[in-house]
C-alpha cells in the first residue's frame, strides 16, 4: 500500500520547509530511515527520511520549493501501484525556487563590469574545494563550478554570499530568480530570515521591555585572561584560548544561579523559574543568527564553556545544529564587542525573560583614588521582560555580575 511522504516539522518552530535537494530519484528503492531529501528549516539544513519501504513512486514538488509542514511532497509504494487516490493531498508549492541569498549591500548595477578572474579556491585534503554545506547545495542548484568561485569565509572557505558575487552562474532553468528593477534587487526570504522576523515581532510588541545598563571595570579580567592564555600556551599547546565572551558567559551563569528570578520563562498563565542555567549565545550565520545553547553553564569550567561555544558556533555557521542544541535556553547573551560597538540593546528571545547585550571593552581615562588614570571599561545592557523581572530584581542581578567581572578569580576555573 502506498505511503505519503510529508513535509515534517524538523525543528520545534518550523512551519514550512524549503526542499533543497532530493536524495532519491523516482523509482529508487527506499527503506525506513533512508534519507530521501534535504530540507532547509528555519534553523538548519536537515534530513527528511523515509517512513515506509518500497520505491519512491513520485516526487510531487521540485527542489527549491517551499512547502508547509504536513503537506504531501512525495509517495512511496510498490512499482506500478496506483497512487491517484493519494495525489489529492499534493501541495501547491510557493514560487520560491530561488536559492536563499543575503540582502545586497548596495544597488544592483544595470551594466556590471567584467569581473576579474577569481583566485583559486582553497582545497581540503584529497583536492576537495572547501565550501560550506549550504553553499555546496546552492551551487549544485545553480549549476556553478565551485572551483571557479573565490571564497571569503574562514580560511578561504566558499560561503553563500560568494556564489551571489560569482559571474560564472548560467541562467538557471525553471527557477524564480531574485526580482531586479533598475537600481534595486528583491531577494526572497530564506527560512531563517522569516523566522527571525516573526520571532522579533512577537517579542518587541507584546513583551513589555525595559533596559538596565551598567559599566564594568575590566582591568582585572583583562589581566586574568592574559594570564590564563599564557598558561595554556606554556602547557601542552592544546588548551582552548579563552575569550572575553567566555568569561562573561561564565560570570553570567554564576550570577543567574544567585538570582533565579532572572533565570525564568514567561508562560502566559505562570512563570517558570529554572533551577538549571542554560545559556543561549547569539551566533551570526550567513543569512541571520541562531542561538546555540550551552547547557548547565553554571556547572562547567571556563575552559569547558569556551570549547563548547567554539564547537557549537562552528556547526551553527554550517547549519548543522540539531534542534535540541538551539532550543531550551533560559537566558541569552548577545555580544557585538568584536564589531567595535560600545553599547546596544538586544531583543528578548521568548519565552526567556532576559537577554544581556555585551559591548566592546574601551580604554579610557578614569578616576581612581582621586587620580586620572587609564582604565578598561565594558558596558552591559540587560533587556528585561517586566512581566517577570522588576527593576530592582534586574539591577541586583547586574550588580552581582559586575562584581564577579571586577573580581574574576572566583569564576576563572
């Protein structure tokens, strides 16, 4: 008996998915658990697996189509089986066959100059060109030769934006390209950008938010970080290099443990106060951001947090996180200090009740014991859901966090 292949909810917040690539062709045999297609969700590129045994009788949507969750995308059955009764559930996929792309930074030129020949892209061992999984898939869809594309990612890796800069792409047959009109270009929303827009609208409107800012003396933390990293270099050489963000995360986890009223979720008819600290950390990806979660951050050493953040961030940028790795956070941290941003406000990620915005460490003249001396200062801004956190509650949390960062010996290990 024929079985339906449905667009499954591959992440907790997924409402629709973009079928990136069919891994099985019509007529191919399949067994339960076989990967039959890859789907771009709101967070990652994930695998759609077969739930029945037989052959793939029909692909009902082409690669590149966006389909709502629970809609029919294919049929598995026995060769020659009549599937006409099942085809009434086939979806009308949205015309979003265009591969996802970042918004252009400037007007699209009406008559572009001929591009200069690209630099040879780097290759991994075995001669394989280095490229992110998403860039590799989009290149296949566009018919692009990755060997002719110059990479701008880490270590020269080819990422999605490099494909959009490439002039080697032929006209894609059967696709809906970005709409160009004179001096602008309309680019269809990717799944992750749609989710970001929806989630932010849910947060900034309904959530009554207030902001608290404090300035931290980072001189001692600066010295502690240098000492830790020098000690690591003198050791085996395999030690993880500690960042200021790692130290802020460790201190935040400890401060949340001391102030559980800030480690909470708004649940409409109740407030959930967490006994565990699961820190969400904002990571920029090619077309938006995602928040991997460091679980039980209050129980982990500084070096454990540092190693885990680096590992999660790397897989986040490759869109390879599992749903359980980016859901379930109890408090968030967003750091723009590496972009030379002194101070900013971040938007709360519901149902969490707070998020900490971390700016850059600024060297400036400060007054100490009546004398003007050089000092390093860091501004932290906490966004608070007033339904959960009152002003004095948030201020007490920030005071504890400030004290830990100004006296970091208790948190560095």
